[in-house]
C-alpha cells in the first residue's frame, strides 16, 4: 500500500541521505565560502544532487544489472574530482591563513553548489549502489503502484537530502562567520583534507577492497 511504502522510505532513507561523504563535505564547503547565503548554497547542492538522482531512480530498472561494471571507472572519476576540489579549497585556506584580516570569505573559490551536487552524486559509485541495493525494493514497489507511488516514494526520500545538505551548509557558514581569518583558513584546509579522504576511500574500496573510513 502507498502508506506502507512512504513509511518504509522514511525508515530507510537516513542510511543514505545522512551518511558522511563527498556530497556532505561539499555542502559544508559551499556554506563556508558563502556565509551570507549558506542555506541557499546547501539547497543548490541538493538540487544538483536531485538533478542526477531522480533520472537515475527512474532509469534504475534498466541500469541496475550493468552497474557493477562501472564501479571502478566511477570511483576513479570521484577521486579525481575530490582531489581537484580539495586542492582548490586547501589553496584558498592557505591564502586565508596568510592574508590577514582584510580578506573576506566570499571571494574565495568554491565549485558552483549545483555543479558540486551533480558531480559528487553521479561520480559516487556507492550512492549508485545504495539505490541499486538498499533502495531497490522501494523503487520496485513504487513502480508497481504507478506514478503516484513513484511520486510518493521519491517525495518521502528527497526532502531529507534538502534538509541535511542545507543544514550542513549552514553549519559551514556559521563557522566561517565565527572564526578568525586564520581559523577560517584552517577550516578550509581541514575540509579539503576530508574531501580528499572520502575520494580516496571510494577509490581504494572499489579497486582494493580497502575501506579507510569503515564506510
């Protein structure tokens, strides 16, 4: 029944939506470098995430069986983007630590939040596998119930993404306002290291079966 599907979705979604990873870290970075619009930046990250996720969920029945063969290429892409954005974020953090009180966060680099949402969703094989494994029964039941079932299931899921990512961005924005210029620089460097670590974790898990973070 429709109500049962919504309840199941609400119960299962936090295992994917609230898990730490590159998308969460990218939201914190987006908020930290745009403190005056941190929540909006988080919503933009969530919109980018949804722009990839919704078509993927709708097409899942067609791609699920072939997903495993793309795991390693996607992990390599995820690592490359993670390292690239980590480098640019760390570079701006180091500049902030050296720049004195005259600099403001708003002028520093950050990938456009919507783009970050798309990239760190589509290039994360474990997001794709979550929907193809944990989330697959939800998709199957939703499609069995028709368009209303799909809308109800996805609506019950996606609001948590918007809540979580806007919250993470707001926390990043709040931290950047409270910290000194040097402290803000340390925050960016720490976030860059975390982003690189998540990318490396995805890569090693796909290629060597090693989970640095237990994730």
